[in-house]
C-alpha cells in the first residue's frame, strides 16, 4: 500500500520568513496530493492540492510543488504570519483511487512574532 | 447548518458500553468516510462509503461497526472498546463520479475517551 513520509515533524520560523514542508510517497500510481491545515481543536481544512499532471500550483502565499520522478511534493508558505501556526498534513492517493487517502504524520508549524 | 457535522463532540465511555457516533453532510456529496486521529500518528482511514455502499474497510476491528442509511448520514457504532481506542474520530465527505472534485471535507470530530 501507499506510504507517505512527512518532514519535519516540528518547524519554527520567524514571522515574515518562509516555511517549507516536504513529503515523499511510495505509490507511483498516486495522482492527487492535498494539503490540510488543522488548528488546535479544529477540523482539518484543505488549503491547496495538486494533481500529477501539474508540477506546481500557487495560491497567494501558499504553493505546492510536485516531482513525480522522485515521488515527493512540498508545501511552501511565504511571508508567514502567526495565524499560519497549525499542524499541516500532506496526503496522497493510494492505488489511483481518490477515496483512499494516506496521510503523512503532520508538521507542527509555529510562527514566532 | 452547512458542511459536515458530527455529534456528539465529546464522549466518555466504559469498555462495556455501547455508543454511536453520528455524522451528517449537507454538501450533496455521495461518499463518506470515517478516520481515526490519535496523538502523534497520521490520520488513519477506517471506512469508506460510496452511494451508501461500503467500499473500503481498512482492517478495522469488529468492535467498530459503521452504518450508512443514506448518502447524507453516517454512523459509527461502538461496543466493548479498549482504552487504546481513545482518539478523535473524524468524518469526511466528498463527491465521487462526475464532476468529481476529490476534495474531502472534514467534520469537527468526536473526541472519544474510553475508560
């Protein structure tokens, strides 16, 4: 089955700096890669996603890159703000099915004012 | 209320109790999911229902029993649980088929504590 590794597990940055979170996956048939943000005590919410036919996608301060050959994808947050502090999860589809999402273990991002 | 709702938000139960978790989605989706979120571990997919039919069961113990009476409601029946089953149980929904969005929308979760 699919295996998703996420690094780092914790990340602290100064406000205004950039943050990068990286994930690798094992299933070459995976074709959908969402990123979720989970604030303390709240539900995971989708912040950005990318499909295997695209190498990069950007939405304001958030971007995701995908390297299918190397089987890794990354989340980039620029000009970080305190409200970006949360746990971020990457995920990848298993076996080509959008329903079977395998999640990474999460990254606790802390933005220091 | 819009989106995905879950009740109860918190539940404390003994190992011999029987309880049920409820999930309702107001998004017109046709697929629903149960996930388990334990501390320091990735979200674990438990069950998937598509058009009310169970399509995935990720080796979940039989003390967890799902029920999907229609595409808007999903239940998780619990009986004779173990303390290690204490976790946040999240429900999610998505739209399968055309137009498929792949995006899964999560409910707020039920925080379960088994004594």
